[in-house]
C-alpha cells in the first residue's frame, strides 16, 4: 500500500514539475521574442503594464506619466502603512517595485519567474538607490514555500496573475503568508463569456491568451477573480473597473499595430506577432474585456 502511495506521489510530483517547467518556458518564450522586447522597450521603456488616464479621450502621450499613474492606483488600492513588508508577485524589470518603495516607504521582496527579468530588476533597483529596501530575485508565485505563515503586510500583482496556471492555489498561498489584517491588491483583466462572444473576437482573445502565456486569463470570466479571492479566505473584497482609463493607450497600440496586423494576417503569420494582434483586437474587443483592480484583506 505504501509503495502504491509513493508511486502516486512520485507521478504527481513529476507532473507538477513538468507543468511548472512548461509554464516557465512559455513565459520566457513570449517575453524573449523580438516583438516583445522591441515593443515593450519602444512604447513602455520596458514597463509591462497599461497606463492610467483621467478620461477615455485623453491624449496618450506622455506614456511614462500614465504608467506612473497606474502604479499610483495600485498603491492606493493596497492601503498598506509606511514601512510595510510587501511581496511583488511578478515584478518584471522592477519599475513597479521601485515606484511602490518610494511612494510608500515600503520594504519589498520582488520575484519574477523569468530569470532575465529578475536580473534586470536588480540592476534597475540598484540604479534607483533602493537595493537596501527592495530585493529582486528569480522566483515563482506558485511556489512560496520559503515564506512563513503570517509574515507579510501586503502582496500585489500588476497584470501578472493572468500568467498563472493555478490561480486558486496562488491566492491561497497569498492568504497564508499575509499577516492578519494584511492587504492584497491586483490589477488584472477579466472578460465576458468567450463562448457567447462574437467568434472572431473570442478566437483572437484565445490566441492572445495562448501565445502570450496567459492561461489564467482564459478562465477569468467577468467577476470570477473576486469570487476566487473570497474562496481563498479573504474579506472586504472589492473590484474597481479601470477599463475606460486605459482606452487612450489601447487606441495608441491600435494605431501603431493596424498596418503590420493587416500584413501579418495576409501572410498567415500572425501567431508569431501576438502583441501586434493583441494591439488591434484589444481595441476592437474593448467591450468584451475589462481592466480591473481587485483588493482584499485578510481577517485581522
């Protein structure tokens, strides 16, 4: 009987490891693509999230100010006191962690599953003079076993939970490692039921989810994320819809992407240019999906 149990455990462990390696490989492939590297650098100076605009009709530039305003919205949603200890779950190259550390006088541990991002984050943090309060490292928010129970004051994600293969387990781990009264803030996407949407738009979104390594986004139907957060044990769960506040950037992406998009579609190579496709279809399907912020608290 013990041998059967151990064999089952071994197979489950191997399967979990294989899934983890596949997910990391997919994320690294997406972010390492020439299109991603040039696009993020050209439009967002390496930052990997949307900007926040006061109205949907705002003029898109300067993009840098819009990016900082979105980081301000994340700061306001998190509501942690000065000197709080935080986890940046999916830090990219460190821009959000740098802003949050400066804005809130926070101590931050920043992790990213893409090793190249974590190394770049270390350099950016050092250049900002924050290496004593922000620590970046290669890490996976699916595997937080090294974090003790009730050890953090706050956790945030900035468009990164969509890359998860098991958001339920991730949220439960977030709940475990937060202190009583600890805060969670996540800027993420959701969408209408794709099976009921226009086929061309739903197909485009599914392609974007697949090729941009966003498996969780496939399951994030409207208001699903707040339900998952509640199931993980959080209370005071709230959702804000920021969709209209990112429309200027959506429009900017559309304007730059429409011509190459048309060419790539004619050549049948659009799957190699997922950001270009997302730039056009994101605008066309802007009534199908939302940009949301979900905040919550662990019972004190």
